[in-house]
C-alpha cells in the first residue's frame, strides 16, 4: 500500500518520478473495475501530463506530478462528468472547480472522478454502486462511499470529497480510514455540485493523518491563511479532551471506544473529561429543515419540467425523472417546506437555533481543546451519533474520524474528533498523536484485482 507522504518524499528525492506513479495507479484502476469506483477519466492525458512533469527541470511546484482523484461533484474542464442530467452538464461544461484548480496549480494531476449517487443524496441503492473491499458488498454509507472504497483499494493516494452530514466521515469509519471535514470556507465549493451551501464542506479521505495534512496544504484557498498543515504536523500533549457520554451507557460502541480513548489519552498525556451535550435531539430537526430547503433550491432548476414547480403537477413530473426514492423524498419534502413556510420564518427559526448552538459549543471549547464521541453507524432512530455528527455541519466546525480498534472479522470501531472553527491544524495534530499510539493497520487481500 502506497501512502501519499511516501510518494511525495520519493519524488522529491528523485527515487520515483511522476510517470511511474501515474502508471501504477492507472494500472490498478483498470484492473479494479469490480469495485465500480471510477466514472470519469482520461488516462492517456494523465500519463502524458506526467511525462511533461518529468521532462521539466527545477520544478517549484509542491506536488510535482502526483495524481489524486476527486469525488464526482468536482469538475475538470478536460474531463466530461458522467452525470446524466443534461442541465447539470450544461452548467458545469468546460469549467474547473476552484479546489481542482488550486490542486493543479500546485503541480497535482487530476486522476479522475469517483462515483457518487444521484444528486449526492447518500442513498446507495443502484445496481452498480461501489463495492466495499472488506465485505465484498455494496453496503457503504454516504455519497462519498466510492471515495472511501477507492482509497482503501489503493486506487488513489487520497481523495478529495465533500461532507454534508457525514458523507465523508461515515464511509471512512466503515473502512478504517481517516475522514476529514474542513472548517467552513477553508476549502472552496466554487464550480462544484453542491447539495447545500450552508452545510456542505469539502473533505479528504486518506490512509493516515500525514497524507490528509499534505493534501489539505495543496488544495486550500489562497485567501485562507495558507497554513503549511503538513509541515506543522506534530505530536501534542497536555490538552483537555472531552468525551461525550449522552445516553451512551450500555452501548457497545460507547463502552469500547470510551475505554480505548481513556488509555490512549493517558499514554499521550491528555486529560480526559466526560460531558453531556445539551439538547442534541433538535439537531436533526433543524438539519433536515435546512437540508431539504437547500436541496430543493439548488436542484429543482435542473429538472426537465421546471414550469411545474409551482403547481400540483410537480409530483407527477418528478416521477418522470427516473429518480431514486430518496431523491424523490428530498424534492417532496423540500417543496413542502417552501410551500408551507414563509422564507423569513424558516431563516428565523434556523438562525435562532444556530445562535444558541454557537453559544453552547463555544462554552465547551472555552474549557476543552477537543470533543470526542464514538461513531455508531447502526440505523436506529435513537442513534445519538446521528444527532451529534450534524452539529459539525450546522456550525461549520472541522472534524475528523479515526479508527481505534478492530476485531478478527475486520469490524472497525472509530471515534470522531471535533474542534473549534478554523482550528484544523490542532485537529490534525490531535489525530496524529492518537495515530502514533494506536498504530492501527488493516490488512485485506486484493480480491477485486483482475490479473
């Protein structure tokens, strides 16, 4: 398994060149079609670009021809998106997403796009969904499911994804990967397909924290403080860490992760405290209200029968769009919200809630450097993880999932770390410190590879 950090160092020491690295990943991708991960690519162009990089001398670019794949909501003008909706294609045709542009300016090569589900809903019910490399089934969660599968299968050193309500974190937790969601406005959503401007933040899926920091450093916006996240990555100690205990007693996920985190924190030199977050039950209500409102606003313009948006024919028309049940549900709920609530009432309700939540979370961060909670992916109505994880999206906070243990059947337990807004460097340093103690490694065979 190749790590981004290893490739970066070897290219800089001239032990590897761009063409060798690109050919390695192109070969693996072509032999890994069983996983259904890649949808858009131009591998001839990738190899040609790598050769041009190798021919140049005294390159000052940081990435020097390293290939990285992107989730298929980010666009490159050189590759046509697979998205079937003609209105979306027309809008983004011959455009390059800002985050891709930042990456290419730093010397990176756009490897291709990773499959997403319809309108980024997180509903994975299509026949050709990406396959979980561990279970050999299409059972991954979230719209970044293909990104996580591709990273674990070593089809890209790391992948740039998006997170609206756990899309990056959940599949990463399933596969024992690092799933990072950035602070709001740290990374650009310009010229990308976006389900919700308020909730969506670009993220990174990688094999370790160093890879995540290295890629983050090379895709950040110029107007963000241009922090050298990788260079400033270090082990930290003497921090105060709060572990969330909201009604998790008796939960196997809580008990296991709580014991592990206590031992790790002690070994690192962190002080660990137990807290209960207030009023988490309303988090999902406000999140869904905001998500459905934005979903309808952003995507209804891409429907064929736009004239029917304001009358009863709307419901009949969306059934003619060949949409999955989850997408239909989002449109119906979004229309209901728009038809039955005045816009200022919705905004007032959301803003009042967010003010309270910002006040509450800032009080916690006045006492603690980070908040940690167990990742529970079981689909239960009373799942406290679901109620807590959306807080990062609602408040624009940076967060990251990291694996902490596994059993003999490769069942993985992860925890999620959340810190104050724009403290992404601290988040990476905390995760890096945990990672050094944990030494988590997952071994799987390349069963999907065609010889």
